[in-house]
């Protein structure tokens, strides 16, 4: 599975890295915090890390929001800031 084309010479949709064709669904595999790169691994958005983008990167905190340390973060509204940490 994971191949497409008359000669199976390319990856099927949501599969990456021909000739290996690894399946990657960004919303599920990258937990909504990244995209699938050309090899089928997650490329995490800024502030996220790990193979599945399901942890905050160093100097970021409060997964799943992942706020940068030293910056103001807001829980629910701009009038209700979390302390600058």
C-alpha cells in the first residue's frame, strides 16, 4: 500500500518519501501542530517538538497551547493574561 501510478512509481495521497511511501496524516500524526514533510515525518510548527509534535519545544510551556517563555500568554481573553514567566 501507499503507492500510486500505473507502475506504482510514486506515492499515493497522504504518503511520502518514494520509494518507501510512508503514510502521514498531519492532523492525526502531527497532532494538529505541524505538517508532513517530504519524507513523511512531522515538521512541527513553532513552539512544538517531538516526532508527533505533541510536546512543547524547549523554552515553550503549557502544552497543548505552547506559549514562549518570557512572553505574555492568554488563557481565555486578552484581558486575562497569564503571568509573564
